[in-house]
């Protein structure tokens, strides 16, 4: 590929990536409402998926500093959406789980997000959406590998 073609593709990728990310985040925010932020929803989503986790696990999964996760956890605890439980054998370890209120809110917001995403993906034929998701998954793997290489340096 010629340098000009590569530069054009990079510019197209950066433009569409920025645009899709911003529009997608805005649509998700509109779907979940003002009670929680997108980051708080993703945190509830992860805890719902795994059942129980720690703040260290969340910071690793979301690739953010522990202080950022602590702020999210504090807000979700204040809203009575998650609860903290100390490990009986090691009091330093705190487990996070959804409360009943947290589960209810998560299920409501997840249903809205599901409808939003469904309205988008049904605009594509099945082959297109499968190909897109597989390509996006490949991009995610490549980014993980790049991150791992950077950490080893």
C-alpha cells in the first residue's frame, strides 16, 4: 500500500472512530438516563455478569487507576446499587455485589440499551454485522497485544 493510501485510511479510521464513540456514548447515556453515568452502568454490567468482584479486578478490567474505580464504587454505594462485603479471612479484601435495587436498575437500563443496539444492527444484513463484530473483536485483540507489548518494555 502506498503511503498516501495508508495516511488516508488512518485519517478515515480516526475520524469515524471518534464520531462513532461519541455518538454511541451519547445514545447509551440517553438510554440509561441521568441517575447513573455510562461508567457506572458498565461497572454494574460487569458486576452483574460475574456476580462478585473486587475493586482491583474492576480497575484491571477497565484499565483505569484504582482511584477512578473507588470514585465509581463510592457513588454506586451511595445510590444503594452495590454493596461492599469484607472477606471473613482477610479483612483487607472487599467484595462488591449488586443490591436488589442495583439489579433492578441494571436490568431496566440493559433492556433499553439492548433495544438501542438492536435498532442499529438490524439495519445491516446478518453477514455484514457478523463480519463487523469479528473485525471489531480482532481489533480488540490487536489492541490488547499492543498493550501487553508496551507493558513488557
